[in-house]
C-alpha cells in the first residue's frame, strides 16, 4: 500500500465489513478519507441497496468521515443489467461482477471520486496492487488469503484504473478484518458476505430476466448431441453449462447441460464426460502485466471464480482472439465466462470465453 500521508482517498463504501475496514485502515495510516456509496435502486438488490446505503452512512459517521451517496441506477442498468440480459438471451453465461468493476466501480465511481478531489480510490476488494520495477506497469495480484481472493473479478481493469486504486484489506485474512471492525465497535463486523449475483432476487435468474423483458422465454427442445429429443426446456436463460438439476429428464445415468444454441433455442445435454474440453477460444484480451504478449505464453488459467487455475498454453490468433490449450481437459468451460491468466500470484490478463474445443 502507498504510504504517503494526508492524501485524499475516496473509499467506495458498500455498507459491508471489508470497505468499512478499508476506510478505518486508511485513517490509521493518516490519509484524509471520504466515503462514497453507490445507490443502484434495483428491487431486491443485495448490493448497494437502501439498507447498504444506510449501513455505509452509519459507518462513515462512526469513523467521523464525510460520506456521499452517488445515484448510479442509470449507468448500472445500461452497462451491467443490459449486458447480463443480452448474454443469457444469446445462450451464454455472463459474469456481471467482471463487467461492473471496470465500468461502474472503477469507471463511473472513480470519475465521481476524482470530481470530489480524490487522489486515490479505495475499495474493500481482496487483491493487491504493486509496481513492476522493470517496466513501471501496475501489477494486479491475488489477495493474501486465497479463499477470499477477488483478483479474478478485477482482471478487466486498465492500467489507468489500477494506478488510481488502493486495496487496503488485500494483504490481510478475512478473520483479521472482521476482528479489526469489531475492535472499533463497527457492527458491520457481523454482516454476512454477499453471495451470487447481487441484483438478482431470490426468485432466480429466469424469473428476473422474464420480468425485464416483460414476457416468458419460449420453451424449446432438450437434445443429446446426436440430436435425439429428450425433453423440453422452459427458456434457455434458465440453463448454464454443467447444470444437472432441473432438467426434468429421466435417464439411466446423470445428465448435464453440455451446450446451449440460442439460434435454434436448443439445450444440449450429455453425460459428465461430455463436459470436458481441452481448449477454448477467447476474445477481447486485456493484458495487465505487459502491454502485449508473445505469440505463445504459458500460464495458469482460471475459467470461473471458484475454478482451481489450470496449466495452459495461450496462443495469439488473428483478429485479436486467443486460443487456450489446457494441459489437461477442464470441466464445464463456459462461453460468456472470463478466463483469467496468472503467473504465480500476478494477474497477466484476461479474455472472454467464446467457444469450447476438443483438439484430441
């Protein structure tokens, strides 16, 4: 963490323990701290809800810092929810946090922080930022506690955003952060961590998307790869690669969703062995550690947040796309998800998964 004092830092306060502790840690280091909370005004949201705004305001008052509430409903609808809906309609499984971070938290909120005279923006993410002494680039690193590391969701950030950002809690275990908040009498120390997609209500993704579009998704066929009709789905937005529950198909062996074709409105299923792919194509790479990469690159690759990074060869292709060839086949490689590339604890970059390949 940068150690200059009396620098004005705007902390994105979500009303939870991590961002509150981030503000407290910066205060202890002598920074001038201001709290900012986004108001999303999305019904049933579990992030930036009215209760979260209230909690953030209380915590700012407890810490004795200024606090501002920033309306962010419009940008959030345009940049995150619209993307979320369009990806599901296209038969892909979106990753809204990986889009929200560069577009909203380190885009719109960072802009507001700078307008307020902030010299840095801090959040409660479990990740770290250092500087490469060789090329001067900002490096995004995993948080110290692997189980809480959030570098995966930050892998779309630009060099500019990283240069404006602090992650005060990234070097600590979560238990220590909760303990710090408790020692300061901050009652959010007991607040539960947010889970799943924060703006989707308990009724589920399909119901939420149908409420957005104003009509149900059309049903369609569920087929195996040879094309045999096995059942009917309730709308492709209700399914994702690797899903087993809710298929409504009686079969000798367990069946899983292995593919979704939006054009024909078809969900494909198969046995677990059909979930494995040894390569995938990905697009729109964002290189963090280097401005670009060589024609081939060895790295560890995570294909979703809870995935254990797998060894792979990354190959540049025409049109700005890349091919990721895994040393061992990976389960449920899912179009729409983010592939994040690591060397040790350093995030090299990321790209969006478009399709799965079997080269063997």
